[in-house]
């Protein structure tokens, strides 16, 4: 770890979030095929250079593939100028806590300060009837008007 002026230790962010197809099956094929993965990373470097360290223009070395314990998906690591970086697909939440598709509705509700009690109406299937609310705001508004 690097020491900064104050004497405390500072851990750098060594995770690069890269846009990949949200299909886990396609992602798995890309990660396990070195030529496909390299082509995909080079395309992303050209598209989104701000996501990568500046030294990546001098090249990088592919390191290993680790399996995420939480999500059971492969995660590829690369080395740029002697520093290892983890490539995290964009369809996975930070720290591999879940898939974006599973939490996007909850994050949207939090953004708009919806109380936790109100989430149930939006995110949960009604167990008694098996009815899932397709457009919760319209359906709830119609119930309130009655």
C-alpha cells in the first residue's frame, strides 16, 4: 500500500467497470476466450478512455480469471504498468453484491426518497393473488381514487 503525506495508508481503486452485454452467457464466453476479451477491452478503451488508467495505451497483460464467490461469474484481471486491475462488468453492482437488473428498481425508489414501507407495493408480488403490479403508480392511483 502507498503511504500518503498524513502517514495513513490509502488503498487505490483497482476495479475498472466496463460495459459488457448484460447476458451472463455472452459475458462468460468473452471472458474465457482471450482473443475475444482483448478485442472487447480494446474497443472499450477506444470508446471510453476515461475508464482506464492512462498507461493502458502502452499495453496491458492479461492475468487470471477468478470466480466471484457471491455471484458465481468469472472476473478477469489485467496488469497495466505492473499494477493489477479487476475488470468488473457493468451489469454487476460494486463489490459483486448483485446484478443491476435485480436492484435497479430499488435504487430508483431510493433516489426519489420513497419510504421503505412504500417499496413493498412496487417490488413485491402480491402473494395472496399472484398478481404483479405492472404499472404500480397508475394502479395505486386508481385504487386511491376509488
